[in-house]
């Protein structure tokens, strides 16, 4: 990542199983002038939670819940670097703000920096196989996360909402979607916000999963 530093820096909290890993990642991402790494004693709310763990445990979810706000727009976005979560765990982390997943076995520090850049631009990145797993969990209603109601059905999506959802499913950022669909970035953000609010969804990843569930993607 690089930039002029004129915009407000992205506030990031790094969560890891051990302090050595956390310090190494913090030192790397703090090297970018657009990133502000928050420590345990900081009063500011983070924009992004970067969670690095081998396995998701109940105490991990408890830590993540502390950062959640009643208004999803005010909750930080979650980047998860871990071994593959179970279907139930995947539903839980989506409910806690998951926007991107990276395999811990394959991810490098450079990959983490690149993903932070993508999330800062409004992108969401979840492997298609994991979207399929999430879809199955939402279909069966398991995993502790209540699935959206089916009452409205696919017809409640407008043509432009469907166009944006297809772009989100392909992993494109807000900027890239705006360019592809010839909308302003503000319009894209508005479309996403409205469809998420109307269907009672958590975030962009959840919106894509819901569209998959409806057989639209």
C-alpha cells in the first residue's frame, strides 16, 4: 500500500493467538502511512479487525463480539486469517462482520497488506467454496445465525441491485463496481446499504450469500 497520507488513516486492530505474531504483523502494516495500528489502550474504534488464528475458539468469538455495535455500519470489518473454519463457525464470523478470508497456511505479510487495501476500497473476498458452505448453512438455518426470511423472494431485488451483487460475488471493490456499471461510488455504496438494510443482512458477504440462496448468482 502507498499513498499521500492526506486521507484519514484506516484504523486497524490486530488480534492473534500470540503476541509475537501480533507484533510482527503490526510492524508490517504500520509501515504504510495510511494505516493506524490501534493498541489495547486506545480509545478510538477500529475500522478493521485483522484476526490471525489457527482455529476459531469460543473465547475468540467473545473477543470479536466486544467490537460489535448495534448499528452494523459502525462495527469494524473483519479480515480472518485462519485454517478453514467449520460451517457453523463461518456463519458466526459472517454475523460478526467478516468481509474477507485468507488461509493461514498460504498467506504472507504482503498478502495481508494487499487485502487491507482491498477492504479499504470496499471489497469483500470469500472463496466460492466458502460461499457455498455459507449458503448451505443459511438454507438449513443452522449455526446460531438466523437466516433472512424468504417472504420477499428474488423479485424484491431491483435490476441494479442484482448487477451490483454479481460484481460483489466476483470480488470487485466499490471503485471497480462503479467503473464497470458506470455508477458513482456513492451510488454503489447506497445500493449496497439499501439492499442490506431491506433484507436484514449483516454485510456484503452475507448479501452475496443471500443472493446465492435465492438462486440469483
